[in-house]
């Protein structure tokens, strides 16, 4: 880790930590008092506290550490906590204790908030005491990064949008292996979990053929069997339920899919067409309650959009089969609506909302294999359905036009600086791949504008 420090007076016994504040600005305000400081440096994160202790170990002449700056990320709070309990650091406990016991920590965060530079000057003057005899030996402190087995926070709210279900599968496996939270499960096996994952597969009239890349890990027969069960109201005697029997012959709600079709055929603008898979009479006490909870469909313009909510979703074995089944039942619904109403609606997008999106431990290595083998899928181009952007130079300004996929104008804006354009880009909820690429192109456009301005100035 590169340290953001500056050495001013090696004879001084004082170090200054400015946290998130720019050390150069604070040193500028100190004037002549700057010479009372040995080292000044920033501290942006709690993790950086380890390197503060490492720096103090390298400089045994320092016996006083002053905190003066903005504690935006609570790194200052973490530094104070580490001095009280140094065992929490990623360094030798013995070295951490030596530093904590031999360095006086002075907290001036409140003085910084009041912009009281005089308080800092006074502390520096009162504690400046260069010592001929060092208080401790020089310590070579190693920061030991052991890494984590899973992400330390249970993260919620992920969106993946891709026209290829297989490519979307590779992407969500990557996200879970990167950000998944490890926890037990009812099946006595650890899992990595993300919460509230939405995967959207846009078709807008295009037909889908099941991608054969799935078959290396999931049998083709599993896809076919799931679709057959999903579209059939019949329940085999040896099973408690099937999704098909719950959708087409629910014990309470009856044929819900037929009701959705009839209602949307009459009132295509309706938002009331849902099918409920859960049966509270039996599922609340069941050891194996349905993972799918609710299916909903709406018609907007020429397109039928289909969404399924899953309380629990095995993203390695279950999601590929689930999404294929929902594509097929969505096609069934839109075709029946067209037959009944004489319309020509097309399938828009099929979406899954997985409250608990997880991978069980026995599949972690297989998930890694998928990502390693199909790493290029993470970078393949996918046209953002939110549209495209045209960048044009107008004198010393940048003009950006937002257009739909069929090229109709959505908005047109002009920017005089890179900061203005980036602020606007943050407001536009694009797919992250598109936003990153657009940000790069905006940066290049303003570099071109600067070169043109310099050329005009030199010519004048």
C-alpha cells in the first residue's frame, strides 16, 4: 500500500494525521508551526490504521500523534479504537502494544470542525520535545493480509441485465463469489448469499433458444422436465406439489394462468394479473416449501413483461432452469392472449427477483470453473436497452444526445467541463458497463477540446 505521507522535520517527535483532509492545506495554514512536525499524512480508511502503526514503528523518534482533519469515513474513530485495543490490527500484537504504549494520541477532530488552527498550533508547541534518547527501538512491522472467506456484510440490491441467460448466469456467479456472505442453511451446508438480486433478460420480440453451454453443468433433461412440469396442471402422486399444479390448478385460487390470460386480453393495461404459488395451508409447515412465490405479468405498448419472485434461489443449479421455465410460460401466456384477443403482442423481458440468491459450498468450485472458462462473457458487448449516447463538440463545449435504441431523441445537453458531464452521468441509471464506457469517452472528448483550445491559443 502506498502511503500518503510527507517528512518535514526528522528531529521532531510529533506526527500529524489529517484523515480525509488534504495535508497540504492544513500545513499551509500552520505556517511556521509546520517545522514542529516530523511526519504529516492522510488516513482515508480504517484499514490504513495498520500502516499508521507501521510508520510509527519505522520512526522511533515520534512519541506524539495528533489527529486533526475531517473524519468522513470514521478512520479517525478507528485509529483511536486501535490505540485502546491494538489487538484488532493486522500486525504483530507485541509491536502494536509497544506503539500504543509509547505514543501519546491527541484527538483534535472537533477543533478541525471548528476550523480552529490555533488549537493545533498550541498542541504542537506544547508537545514539541526532540529527544536525544529514543523511547523505543525501531520496529520493522509487517502488515499481514490474510484475506476473507466471504464478504463481511450481507449485501442487498443487485441488477444484471443481459439478452443472454447464459451470460447473465456467468455474471451472477461472479457477483456471488465476490460479494456473497457466507452463512449456514437449513440443509446443514454453508452457502454464499446475496439478497434481492434482479436479473432481467430483454427479448423485445426475439425468440430464445436454450444455450448449449449450460449442459456442461446442468443436464438438458432437467430443463425439459422443468418446463413440462411448469406447463402441466397434473401432479404426480409421489410429489407434494409442482409449480404447474399450483399455477394451473391451485387448491385455493384455481387456474391462475388462465385468469391472467383472460384478464390481460380484456384489460391489457392492468397491473392486477398475478399468480401465487404459495399455499399457506401446507407450505408454512412444509420442510420443502416452494422457492417461487409469485408470478406477475403486464402489457406495456406492444410487449408483455413477465416477472417471478423467488424467496430462495440456488443460482448455480436452480436459476438456469428457473429462467428457462419462466421464458416458456411467458411465451405461452403471450401467445394465448394473442389468440384470444386477436392481438400481436410480443415478449418483452423475463425477470427474476431472487430474495436469497445463493450458491451452496459443494458448487463453489464448479462456479469458479464456469467463470474461468467463460471469463470473456463478462466483457462481451450487450446493447443497453436504455439507449445510446452521441457525443459532439460545439466550440469549447461538449454536446451529449441521449437516443433510444431506435434512435429517437430523449434529451440533449451541453457541458462546459468534465465535472459537469460526470455529475450528469451519475444521475443517469445506465447499466454499469455502459456508464463506465460512456465516462471514458466523455473524458476523451474533453481532452480533445483542451487540445483544440491550446492549439487556438498558440495560433493566436
